[in-house]
């Protein structure tokens, strides 16, 4: 699982969490990696154990805001970014996103396919409407983030197109 937050200074922080079969959580953030054992204590409180010691953590969740207090370390107020907002803000010219939440019902292309501007790529069903997602530029399908039957959020990147190289003079 990957989460993105805005730290108090406005810096974007990405945290990747992998839960192993033995219950240990591998947490990665920037160049830091920790193996944690997480013990839920209830009411937003947890005990984290790692090679450096044991910490009591309190998480107060109010909507997208998380107030995290780590005993003996400090506290932070984090704003969780919705996946659609993050993707829309960071999107490249050939990245196509869903205009509204829905379900992908048809996919017409695969990674590596060459597409023309205006070509149908996939169909999203939202509120009983079918919305065709078409290529906005000619190029090659670099990545598909969805398959038929997948749900999607508004603004979530569905397909990435690598633009055609510009022809020289």
C-alpha cells in the first residue's frame, strides 16, 4: 500500500507499507526503511516496536487530516491526498484520467499499442452513462492502470501515452 501526505511545511511525503505474512510491517519513506510490529491498543492508539525501540503512537483522524503523536519523538499534522487529486496534479500531457468515479467496462488497447489522437482507449461507466476515454495525442500506450471491471476515482490516471517523437526538419 502506498500513501501520500502533505507535511506541515507543504512537502509531499510518500509512505509505502508492506505487510509480511508474519505480521511485520515494512515501512519505507524516502531513504528510511523500518521493520515494525504494530500492536493496536484501541481508540487510535498503537504500540510500534522496531530495532530502535518501542514507541506509543496516537493517531487522531479527522477526515483527510491525521494528527500523529509519537511519544518521545514529536507530533505532526498530515493531510492525506486523495489518489485522484495527486494523479491529476502530477499528470503528464499523455496521461488520461477519469472525469468522474465509475467502473471501467471496456478496454480497447494494451501496453505497447500505437494510438492516434482521438482513438478510443477505454470506456468508463458512471451514473448509468458510458464515457469514452480517447487519446488526446498520438503515441504509444506506456501504461494501463486499470482493467475491465476495475473501479476508478474521479481524476485517477487510467492510461499513460508516450507521445510520438517529434519529427526532425
